[in-house]
């Protein structure tokens, strides 16, 4: 989905139609929610959590779960090795970004 949206944005920018760039935003949001909806069902979460993708800070929680948790996670509550590695990398990046922001602001 991201590749298709990037190609559409590149075409709009090349054609120099700025309003069309805003029109691409709607399918991006709807597509992201649709993918999160299906993934939430796949890992056993309530699919309504997919709307959390639009809420600041809650989207981190929902996005991490959609990205890393294995199929049926809510049933067995067990992370496999790839999920642990993905979560470790992403949490480390979040911590490093927070430290970098704090250093540059101070």
C-alpha cells in the first residue's frame, strides 16, 4: 500500500497539482485503518483497536502490536523470537529518539 501511495504522490508532485496531494491522504488513512483492522483480527485483538492508528501515542501501541505480534497472540500470550527481536529494535529506537530530542531541546 505504501509503495502505491508513494507512486501516486510522486505523480501528483510531478504534475504540480497540490490539491491532489491532499486527496491522496484520504485513501492512505482508510487503507491504513483497513490493514490494521485485518491485522487486529489476526492477532486476536478487537478490530476496533484499528481506529487507534489515528490517535497520537495510541498509534504507537497499536502499531507495535500489529507489526510484531504473532498470529493468535491474544489466545496464547506468547511472543516468538522474531517478535521479540522486532520489539527490541523498535523500543530501542524509540528510546534513542526520545533521548536525542531531549538533548537537542536542552
